[in-house]
C-alpha cells in the first residue's frame, strides 16, 4: 500500500484525469471497491441494511456509488444528505431503490435508521478539510456519536477514505469525529491516517483500487509503502518438502553479558521462529551454563570475556564461524564496556586479534614475525541495541560495516548515532530514517510507534502499528532475532527488515489480544505469538 500526502493524491488524480481516467470514473471505481469490501464482510447476512452520511464532495459521491451497488445486491439503503444537492448520483441511488432521509423529522429518522443498520458509512468530509470543523457538521457528528453510544449493538462504522474530522496530512482529529471500525481509503494510504491521534480513530485499514493506469508517473514515483499482510507474505521464502536445515541458512548471534543474560535467548529463539535452519549463539562463556538448558535447539560459541562481558580478543573466536553463517547479529545485551567496543572495532576492521603467547591448536602455527591479526570477511550484518551505541564511538563506523547492513535503533539509539535530539527524530521519523539510510548506506529500522524501515536507495516502509504491548524490555531482542533469521534465509536486507518488523508488530497485537491487556505482555509472549502470525500469512 502506497503512502501519500494530500497534495500528492491530488496530483495523482489530476494526472490520471489528464490521461483519460475521468474523476467520475475514479469515483465509480472507488464506490464499487467500497461496496466489494462490505460484501466480503457481510457475505452471509440476511436482509442487510446500510445508512450513509453523505457529504457534498468526493467522499459523499463514493458513498452513494457504494450504496447503489449494495442496493443492486439486495441490500436496503438510506442516505442522509449533508450539504449535498440531489445530483445525478443521488438520482441513481433513489432509482435503484434507495431512500433519502429528509424532511422535518430527518434527524429522528436518521437515528432510527442507525439503530437497525448493519453498516454506517461516514462519507461527510474527506481529505481536504481544515480544522476546526464548522459548527453544523460538528454538531451532526456529535449527535451521531451520542446515538451510537446509546446502542447495545452498533452498526459497523466505515469511514470513506478517512473519518470526517481527520487531517490527512498531520493526523490531527476534531473532537467530534466518529471513530471508525474500518477505514476504506482510496488508491493509497493518506499519511495522516498512520499518525497519532488519527490512528486511534481509523479502526482496521483497507485500500481499494480506483483504476489508476500502471504507468502513471506521479504514482510510480511514490517511494513509501505501508506494510500489510499480502506484501509481507510475498517476501517470505518458500518452504519445499525436500528442504533441509541448510536450505534456510545459519544465523550467528553475538549477544549477551552478565547483566543482560536473556537477550541472547530471545534473539536466538526469534531467529528460529522466523524460519532459520540453524541458530548459533556466541555468548560470554559464563552465560552458557545458565542459557544452554533453556535453549536446547541452539549451537553455541563460548566467547572470551572479562567479568562476564565480551572481551576485545573475542573476535578471534567468532570469526571461525563466519564461513557457515549466512547472517550475523551483533549487539543484544552487550552492555557498554570498553572491552566490548574494541571487540566491535576488531570485527569491523576484519581483524581477529590473538593474544601473544596464546596456546595454538592444530597443525598450522603462526610463524615468527607474522602479524597477530588476520583479515576476514563479515557475513551480512545486523546491529542492534548496545551494539549501536558502541558503534557510534567508532570513527567512520558506517563505512566499515558490510554493505547494506541493517541497523535497528530506537529513538534514543538513533540520537546517539546521529547527534539529533530524540524530539527532532520523533518530529519527522520518516524523513530522518530516509536521510541517514542514504547517508550511511545501510538499512535503518527506526523503532517505535509506526516503525519506519528506510533503504539507502530512498525507499521506505511504515509499519501501521502503535501498541503499548511492544513497550517492554526484550521486545527489541525479539525483533532483531526475527530480522537476522529472515536475512539468514536469503531475504534482501530491506525485505528482511520490513518482514521482520511487520511480523514483530503483529505478534505484539496478538499477544495483547490473547492476554486481554497490553500491560501484561512480556517479550516472551511476543515471541510465542510469532508462529500464529506466520500461520495466518500462509
């Protein structure tokens, strides 16, 4: 689903009209698409009824076309006109058997229609509104809200393109706005719908085709998508019957420290849940005894440590496992010790430092005078959590990472990486993510409400989820594990990041639904819900 500003959508429609797709035809296509969505929801309903709040603009026109289509499918439909004259669309509606609610008792009749309706269309005002709402429209919406609040069983409220009273650029909302159960938006998602507070008013989100030509330049130039189930499902690797563990790659995860023991297991289990064939956890040696019994499916690399944190010479051990690894995750649960920062420096430099005088195993020994360090090639890389903060301390770090690495900062970590304040980052998350993805040459996953994934080539994808269920320690480790697992299976960096972030967000919603509250969701609950999300994608 493409993401657009209001002005971009207006330019798209203008270009389409000039190319031969008239505004009237776009409206017909939009209204029929809206009706088709309703028919899918109410496929077995007996004698269904709908009522529409029909405004003077395109949203009102879309609503009339949809209700006319529903009349032709055996529905009963009533229209309450709001500042709309009885034009050709109203005539078509009434000729198909629709009823226009009018007269002295119009509002009382509207209230009765809402009480018995299966669907209430909000087609009063669209994307071009300016807040505050005019008094008469605000009063109407308030009165309809009062009617809905008084019903034991309300109709399904469907906002046409956007709920009336939502600013589709800024996400601001009039206090009188009717909350929708479903928003059916036309051709593309308007950016304000995936901002707060508007997001709390849109319910589920669906996009319908309005027949735009495939070669429409203004539409093709859009570089931002909104992730949804079909697009994510298309990214996931096929799992054929004759597959083996090597088919789905090896995720190598360097993680953990004595103070953050669980991060490695959360990331490792998430990598497996995403479908990786083998997960190898590289942890400070003292953690192995604690973790191995919790995670029998993993293989292990025991890293040299200093007081339970990864030591600077651990790269010598880790690099021996690069040949089999198809993706490498670095950072969850690292802590901020200087010795671990040097370990990362050595990794980025392609160095595997050996302590002088260390015992040698095998038949090939270092010759006298030979350097103590050997260059090695890093696998495709993901950097998360404390790994990002340590990375920021290394000069020219972005030039030292493997090409198109994946960085997964929350706003605080993004602040450390960029020098921007958290407030500056949050003010325009998409712009910031795209800017630095281009500048660094790596995929940026800017976490938080409406996570943004940005590619160095200028593309970006927004995850349409904002939930306190994910505001819990450890959920970031799960996300990083999902991404490394998908990257290990061969997904391109941007695709792995998009799919991982979408699955992660949905798993948070599933977990909150299962528990009945977002407050009780733990990172492990999110992890446990991953399989349910993937099952629904199949």
